[in-house]
């Protein structure tokens, strides 16, 4: 079984949310992701990047917006694929599944943002497509939903519980790196 690290939507808009003091979970996720990326690269394991693009010029995820570029922890190096999505799931609007099948990758180790949205939908879609999914709990950012009066912690914990119940193994970064 070939495994790959998948980094979802770790773009500068996430750093801007952190810097603005938005209610969140896992403020150390960027540092953990950087350590995991280093471990995967050192072991010669594939690293795959997924980025979100919004065609609305007012969006922080528009390609010309300051929120669009990758955070330093998620910058791709030569030969690492970058899939640009326009949907929540990293599978729905990209060729990710085809790429994984062509490369013989059957297991995905997932990090990134945001827990209740793109991480959630990508992990569920990957499981539905038959990939073995693992989520690195402490290397996933979670944010609140102020309009619904839901804290980042509540959303994050419920999301991780749902993913663990039926879609993925949920681990922490220390145990993954040690393995």
C-alpha cells in the first residue's frame, strides 16, 4: 500500500484568520504540517497539495488575492503535484483520484484546513472512492461559525468524531512521525 501526504487549503487566508484572532483549534498546525512534510520528503513519500481557488475577485481565495498563496508550511517543491479545486472536496473538481490511481497510491494521510469544510468533504469523498484515509488531528485547522454561534472546538470535535466513526483513522502528528 502506497501512502501520500495530502495538504488541503493551507493558504495565506488561513494565516490571516489566525493573525486576526479568529476562534480556532490547533494554532500550531502549520508547524506540525511543516514537520510532517519534512518527514515525508525525507522518507521519499509523496506529498500532494490541494489549493482552493475562487473566481470571485472579492474572495480571499481569488488567485490575485493576498490570501491565495500557500502558507510556508505548504509550499510545493519540484515534482510535488498541486491540485487546484473550486469545490469543497479535493476530489470533485480535480483529477486527484485519477492521479492517485495512476501512481498506485491507496492511502492518504490528510492535514490542512478547514476541519468542518474541505478536510471533512475530501476525507469523506476519498473514503467513498475506496482510499484508506487517515486524518492527523493536531495538524488540521478548525475555525468557528460565528453566524451559527458555534465555536471552533465544537465544530472540530464533532467533525473528528464523525470522520473517525466511519471514514478515517484519526491520529496525532507525534505518533505518525514516530511510525
